[in-house]
C-alpha cells in the first residue's frame, strides 16, 4: 500500500520518522514522499537529520556476522532433531489418550443407554458359576462329551 504524500511542505517530525525508517539515502524512501523530502533535505534541519541517518547506515553497513563454526552447526542440527523426536512422541501419547477417552466415553454412553432403555428387565439367562465358560462347564466334573466337541 503506497503512502499518501502530505499536503504542503514536509515537517521535521515526518522527515525524521522517514529517515529513521528508510535511512539517509532518499532514493530508498517511498516514491510518494521523495519530492517533498528533497525540498526539506535542502534545509539545515534536514541536512542534520540526514547526517544522523547516514551515520547509522554506515554503522549498520560495517557490521559483519561471523560464519558459525561447524561445531555450532552440528549442535543446532542435533538439538533440532531431538526436539522433533520429542514433539512426535508427545503427539503420539496425546493421540493415545484421546483414543482411550473416546473408548471410555463410548462405554459410558452404552452403559447409560442400556440402563435407561431396560432398567428393570428380568434376567432369564443362566448365571454362570466360577467353573462355567461361554463354551460349557470347565469344572472338574464336566462331561467328557462336551470336551470332545
């Protein structure tokens, strides 16, 4: 979005704000501001503001960042790999907890439905004792015929 130029000549506050944002080289400033900025730059106050901005530009241009050492690079990559593994492990566990929660909620809903639908249904089913299974009696005196099936 292009900035709209201010009507009339530029004031010192606006000129200083643009110099802080875009530096001392007027060609880097927004095109809509350049014409009025060039007029203000010819004043004593404008030259002083541009000198401070150019000084800061020169300081920033001289700053150099050293190339990271191979050891630092390896340490960063190792740490990132560890973080990725830990994040995957956390996601796996939260997925497990979610699935367990869904299963538990389904069991509770099923139990509630059975309780509400048939709360007093008489039981006409055989109640198995400790030696009985769904496939027959597993007690010591069970028929040999049942085992042969």
